[in-house]
């Protein structure tokens, strides 16, 4: 279990890791809800998702996946396409989550950079929180329902979700998480994206 290995190194770091997961997922899902609301769909508001309360956004299985395998997801934000004015609005809603995590990661890295000379340990903790956001943004780009990547693909290929439905998507996620396929996917696909996002959110390694 990934969190146990962190706990053995430092209990404080394990706590920071868990808090960072909660914060990252909350920012991610709230951004989906906020974007949908701003684009004219009040569905997230009516379902209580237009909130920064973590309880509104945490998904049990997705949170456990984060704790065990360091990749995970939050409770998907539902929206009504009929209430949106443009087709591209669905793409914007899907992108809002990963983009918000990357912006949050950048902000955390900026703060960490400036406080490093005065509070190096606090700076390191902020760096950890930033990395969690990068991980969440990366994993959610997988084109598997209910992850954001599936909604992004569906914008360009409308029939995609009928090919890979939510139930099949969940099975695929479980296969990724609990089989060696996950390690292969991590090393061959996700690691390059993760490295690129890390490079981006550290301003090319400056932070």
C-alpha cells in the first residue's frame, strides 16, 4: 500500500499526503461544477456540488485508489447538456478539472519557492501538495469513463461513450489499478505526461 510506505518514512508526510489528496480532489470537482454553473447549467448547484466541502466531492473507490496506488479520482460532476448553450461547453467542463489542478500546482510551487529560504520544511510540504495535483490532472486524462479524458474524446467522437460505457469504464479502471497493466500504463503513458505537467507547473524547473 503506497500510503503505508510514506507513513513508514514520515507520519507527518503521510498526513500531508492525505490532506493534499482531499484538497486536490475538491478543487478538481468544484472546478467542474463551477464551470458548468457559469455556462448556464444549474445541475451541479442543485446536486450540492457547487461547494468547497470535500464531503461533496470525494469518491470512496477513487480515494482508496489514491491511497493504495497514488492515482485516483473524485465523484464525477453531473451536468445537463440541454442546458448548455454550445457544444464546446462540454469540452470546457471536462478540461476545467485538470486545468484547475495544474494552476493550483503552479500556485503551490510559487509559494513554496518564495518561502523556501525561511521555512524549508513547509516549502517541501507545499511541493508535495503540488505534485498530488499534477498526479490527479494526469490520471484524469485517461480516456476511460468516468475520467475527464473520456469526455474530451467524446467531444471529438460523439459515439465514444456508447462504445465504452460507464460500467465498462469502471471495469477498465479496476483492471488498471489491480493488475500489472497499471504499472505498464504508468511507465509507458502516464509518466511522460506527468513529467511534462511537472515541467510546466514548475516553470521549466525554475520553481
